[in-house]
C-alpha cells in the first residue's frame, strides 16, 4: 500500500488546488468496477464521518485489489512476450513443422520449459525495464534439463529476453489479439487449422493462477487486451556459455539442506557478453531457436 500511495495536486474548476494522496493502481483491469468497490467499502465504513478509520478498515481490500491487478498485468506482459516469439518462429519455420512447433509451446501452463525444439530448451522472459533483468524460479530455468524418467534432457538452453514498451498503435506495435490472430492464420495457411482451437484454449489458460485469461473469440476488443506494445529489444542468451555468470546447480546442491528448485533469484544480463552471445533481433533470435539456419517456407 505504501508503494501505491502518491502525493498529488488536484486542480479544480473552482478553488485552490487540492493537495492529497492518491492510490495509483497498475495499468490493468476495469477501473470503474474497482473504484466502485473501494468507494462502496469506504462509505460503508463511515468515510463521510471518520475517513482515517474507514480507510484503515478498507485497506486490506485495496491491498488485495492491487496485488491481483499486478499479477494480471504481469501475465499480460508475459503472454505478449511469448506470443511475439512464437509468431516469429512460426513464420520463419518451414510449413511442415508449424504444427509440431505449436505443440512444442508449454509456456501457457506450469512446466519445466516454455518451449522445446529438437534438443533446445527455450525460456522466455519479458520485462518492461531497459535491461534484461528477470526473476528466475529455480536453477532449472537457466540450465539445460538433465535426462530423467520424465524428460529426455536438453542439448542447450536459450534464455530469450524480451523488452516491451507501452506505445500508441503504429506499424511497429502489436497487441495480444493481433499476435494471436496472426498465429492462427499461419496455422490455417499451413494446413494446421484443426489445431487452432487447442492453441486458443492454451492462450486462454495462460496466467490462470492469477485470474488472468484472454479468450480470443470474445475478448479481442476488450481493455486491456487492446494495449499496444513495441519491442524495445529481443535478446537470446546461450546459457551454457561459462561467461554467463549466474547461479548454477552446483552452487546450490552443495548445500544439502536446500531444494535447488525452490531457489528464486534475480538475474541482470548485460546487453553484450561476447561477440556471439547474446543474439539480438527477433529475426536472428527465431533462427537461433530453430537451429541457426534459415528455414525458408
């Protein structure tokens, strides 16, 4: 709550400006409904006669609202970043592989990897910041998976860092509905239209644990899904490079009383590690995911 409260001068048509605090909600959600809920609770708690007490009684509801909106906003940015990469990969790949590539996307659910293709694991991280600063939930997100009874293992792991900025609609911007529709059209054009319903169901499941859900057929014109984004950068890091100085499994497993998968930390990867790492630009990144060679449709 303290982080969300901002002091502000409110200018009115009559009288001097009003100096007051305001609650700044995340840029997500249906603010009329949220405002009505909070206003109703404040009045119900007697805000017209004892505002400090009413605010103290209503504060838990405001806090829950802010947390829920922050989770939903994070899910929207995450989905936008993953769809941006998927769209680029699907367009770059030979049409005979498009159906398999759609099935290779697991980022819509809790899974060991966002995307897997021909021995390559791909983790997609999205940020609105100016650097590749991301939260890592378990060392498995930054190291190739080892073979086990459940997984076949990976030859390499690529961490794709996507920087997005909110923007006005333009030739370089995109929305979640636009990307979703482009992917569906690519599937239909390559004879995979029958799998489009499954893909759309997976999109709607993205971020479901936070209450977020985008249903393409009914919500394409709804706020906040009409929000436009512009890619500030797209970088693909080869995480097997020893020059990438992050925590590794060996750094954690030496502490026998720590579950390596439970360790959460933040990485801040530089824009340049070496001449070949990272690969930058969405076209080159999509090629790196596919194996480094152009796949001409």
